[in-house]
């Protein structure tokens, strides 16, 4: 919710669908929201959650998958950069849906797609970005991960629709990460708007996207088990 609105409750239908399709437990942290809590509150909460899973719940890094949609997708990617900067072990993989990776809102699709996108407004996105960033430059890589060092990341699945203003955010992140030899799978869904997965009960494209996420996770787990036999 643009770092400003929504909660685990608003996303319960989507997260429950992901848990059911993947047959995995899903933990949804209720991170602090702007403008009352600007950066780095959300990122701090994400990192605290990751450390809690490692240190208190005794999960191994390869037991953990980081996911997020929209601002949560950007937060998930920023968390990967912070995990690397802190010298913490990477999670097994990450999945981001329609991620907001550029809070400068300078991507080509922000200019070409505003009439197509029924969910997001360019003007509101720029306002929300300022609320979240506070006094931190919008180009800071922990605010806008597309501007970060994208080397050394775990495998990432990115799903994005053609009819959203954040299409460029996803494409540029995938390209820049690939240039740094990070393993990124980018799926672009034709005629889909921002986080179409929310409508999984009504449109087949959303159901299929969630199934694709589950299959991607199965593949990552199988590959890890193959390369790390007991």
C-alpha cells in the first residue's frame, strides 16, 4: 500500500492463496507505515523480522523466502540489499509482484501507461514516495533498490503487468540485476494491471500467476536440495 496504507489483514486473501498453492507457511509482518513512520522504519522492521526468523525461530536462511507486492515488493528487494550490506546470509529466494523499485517515479511506463493503469496514479505515487522517504534522497538504493548494487542476490522471480505504471520498475531492476550476474526471472503478463493477483477468485490470469509462483518456489527448493544433499 505505497508504504502508507494496508496491513496483513487487507492482504489475507492473497497471502492465504499463496500459502495454499505453495503448501508453505506464510508470515506477514505488520511493518510501520508512512507518513507517521518514514524511512527507514519499514526496512528496519523487515530486517528485524528476518533476524527474528534466523535467531529466535532458528530457521536456516535456505528455509526462508522473501515476498512482497507493490511497495512491499520494493521493500523485499531493499531488504535483500540490506541483508547483503549487513553481511547476513541470503534467503533461499525472493518473489516480487509489481514491485515499486524506483521512488523517483522516472520510468518510461510512468509516462506511457498512466491511462492504462486503473490502480495507480503517477501524481499520488510521487506524493507517497516523499512521505515514505522523508529526508532521505529518493535515489537512495535502500529506498529505490533499482539504483543499488544488484550483484550477489539470491534468485528472484518478478511478475508485472503490461498495463501498469511500474512496468519499467520491474524491467529495469531485472536488466540491471542480470548485468551483475544475479539470477532474475521476469514474467510480463499482457493486459494485466497492478497486482492483478488480488483478483485470483475472479480471473484465470491471477490464478495462473499464483500457480507460477508456487512452481518457481518448488524449482528453487529442488535445485537447492540437489546441490546440498544431506
